[in-house]
C-alpha cells in the first residue's frame, strides 16, 4: 500500500465525492515540484488514468498515485481532522526530512524538488 487513508479522511472523501457530478471518479494523490520546501502535495478527484499509475482500493475509495509520486509517498497517511476552527486534511509522510510550517510542502533525502519563495 502506497498511501493509507484513515477512517475520518475516508468519510470526508466519500462525502465530497457524493457532491461530484461524475461518481465514477477516483481520488488522485500526487506530488509536484514547488512550495517553500521543494515538493507539494496534491489531492483531488480525477477520471483520467495512465497505465503507469498505481491504483488501490482503500476504505471503499479508488485511490490512484502516479509512478513518480509513489516513490516519495510510500507509507504516507492521509487524515482529516475537525477542530473549532473548521477541518482539513493532514498528510504525514515518513519520507519527508523537512517540511514548511503550513505542512503542505516538504522534501525527501532523495528529492529536494524545486523550492519557491513563500
């Protein structure tokens, strides 16, 4: 398994997918260059899948990760936390050796990405 999704994150993702017009979409989790630390997380619904994408069924959700992102996401946990200020997804990546204060930008020992100014 490349990515783990907690029960609370799965519940929220299913709610969000129910609001989408196309119910056959899957959740794409990806990494791209950018952010103040070099790499940024991306997560959203998608319907285009490449042959090199990794697909898993997690908590009843089709999850797709592209081949390059899979290298830095292995073991990552996606959670959803609700608090008095609202709620949001959190990502815990055991491969990250540095991250920014916002938690959405990181780098790994093998991939520094392309940092941008904050």
